C-alpha cells in the first residue's frame, strides 16, 4: 500500500496535549529554547523593525545555518540594516558552539556578547557585528499569537515538524544603532517571532511567502507556505489581522492567496511575484491585504553563503535554495459587500524563502509570463 503523505497545521485536542500548550493562552516558556542543537534540528529568534527615521532593521539569532540542519550546534547571527541614506548593510556571522546558551523558561538567547531576551511583553536585543551595533527594546502592543498549535506537521505519522510562534505580532521599538562609531537614537514599530523544527526544511517545504506590517489601525501577519513536492505541493496559508491591537481575523480556512506580475529573479533564478494578495472572507468580514514590491533588500542563494566542501557538495546535487527579502507598499482594505469601507497603505518588509527548484507545473501560484 502506498504511503499517504500529509501536510497541515496540528490543531486537534490531542496535539495541544502532546505539546503541552493551551488553545487560549501563550506562556513565556513557549518562546524559550525548544531544541537542543542536535543534528536535524534548528531554531531561530527573529526581530524586525520599521524605524521612524526611515531605517529598517532585521536581527536573527540562529542555532545553525538553515541549509545544514544535520550539523551540530553552529550558532550564527544575521543582521540587515537598511539606512535612510540608501546604504544597505547585510551581515552573516558564525560563532563557536560554546558561545551559545538559551533558557527554556523564556527567551534568553546569548551568542557571545550578543543577547536576545524577553518575556512576551518586553524584549531587549543587543547585537554587534563588525562596526555595527544595535541595542533596541520591543514592547508588545498586540498579544502573542500562533496559528492553532503553531506546529506544521508532515508525513503519514505527522512527526516531521516545523513550528512558529509570533511572540510579538506588533510592538513599540526604542533604542539605537551605531555604524562606524556614529550612534543614532531610534523609535519605531517592530515584530518578533520564534521558529524551530526537527527535520530539514528542504525536505518538507518547497517555498513560502511570509509578510507582516502595519497600515493605519491594522497590523497583519500573512504567509503562504507550499509543501514539498512529495506532499503534493499542498498549500498552508496563515493569516492574522488585528485592528487597534485586537485580533479581528485569523482563521486561515477563509484565506485565498493570489500572486500577480511575476518575473524570474536574475540572480537566484526563482519566480518572484511583484504583487501578492491575501483575500479573507468568512461570510461576515471581508479584507484584502496586498503587498506591492518596490525593491529587494536581500537576494541570496544558499550556495553563495557556503564554503569549501559544503559548497561543492551542494553544487553536485544541484541544490539551489534562495532567500529574498523585499521592501514595498502594504495596503489593507475592509469591504462590506461591494463597498470599500476603509483602506490604509504603509511601508512593509516581506520575504520569499525558496528551498526547491523553480516550479513549472500549472498549479504553481507564481508563474512568470
């Protein structure tokens, strides 16, 4: 008998009991370390911010390179700082395994002298890479949220897992960054999530679009995840919309994803949609959330970030995973029947993670003309 492969979000009562979490409450330990760095696992704590001076900041503390989950603990920090003067500073730094520690009862991650710590309401992120220093705080304005359990499960036994916790869907940012000895005090709006898994993402996920942003009184988190080919390219949409700090829509069953104006990125060879929209309609409320790409912040292949034998091996097996991060405009609309009730537009950052080869099948939601 052929094996039945599945891809879905764990949402049954027994799933909550197995994981040890509640449907109705998220507690600080859920943002603590959920893996121990062993082979096959990975974990990261992510922060991004839109700063009031026009800068955009991303800081990620990682237990290892996502393209090499079978490695032992190999901590690294990724940092992207897009400055108001047009400069874009991008860093990836590796650190010794013994420089890493992480608490399990709340977020307290240390890599060398760098620290990412918090308790779901207040966070402090301190990171220094080369001549760039960042010290910022993040204070939650929207309660922690997760899509059901937050566990995406794959395979007949549902034991292959990729997990996601948006610990701070939106928060107030305050602090500073320093570039080349010049310090700039900043305020802004930020976001923090936490991800972990027990199987290499390349073997369960083909690609994903992930986005978050604020416009007017609204904040949104939206993602469209496509499972690996062996799971039928099953789509897993994720959606959360809040208005004035209160969640108003988060049932992904009512989401339809649409990608338009696609092109092939010249560097990575991946299909990229210049416009991605999430249509939410539960029969009562109807929202349209649209991201329009203006330019790339990052466009990297995984292979170019590798070295030595890993790079050679990746090329031999034709591994061509890629990561792209975009800057553009977010528009959030609320409709009543055929009437547009309200519409707000603001800047946003979103990403495309692409593990597999570019799809050519007719079911692909993103196909260049």
